[in-house]
C-alpha cells in the first residue's frame, strides 16, 4: 500500500508505459485514508534545486539538499508510481503538514 510521506519516482509521460522517459521524484502527501480507498494519490514534486519560496520545504533526501514543491500538488494514478525511493523524515513531515495547513486555512 502507498502511504503518506513515501517518495516515489513518478511516471509523468503523457501515457503510462513500461518504459517511462519522464520520471521525477515526488512525495505522497494525500492522507492514508484516501490512499487506501482511491486509485489516485496526491503528490508534491521534489526538486534538486532549492528555491526560497514560501511554498517549498527544504529537505535533505538521499544525501542532498532538495525541496518539496507544495505549489505544484497534483493527483496521479497509482499506476504512475514507478518505484519507491525513500521516505520523508519526521521533522520534514511536520513542516510539510504545517505549510499545507497554512496554505489551505481560511
């Protein structure tokens, strides 16, 4: 099962194939309740460049500084999740949730 805060290589090609050419790392940010029951998940891309935008969370992932891009959240079908490559650490999870709350607060 796909769970929140796992990081996957995601196939972003126009059509899903066995030979994806456009894969990018992304963090699953949809809650586990949705992940259990829907065929889609909400992802936030992970960039290898850190830009200081208020909607981007700096993380250390796979030994490098990266950024979770919360201003580019999108749904993808689970069939587009090519390979799990890791998990977001607990402190970064907390920062992501805080930023999401701030972004969607009334």
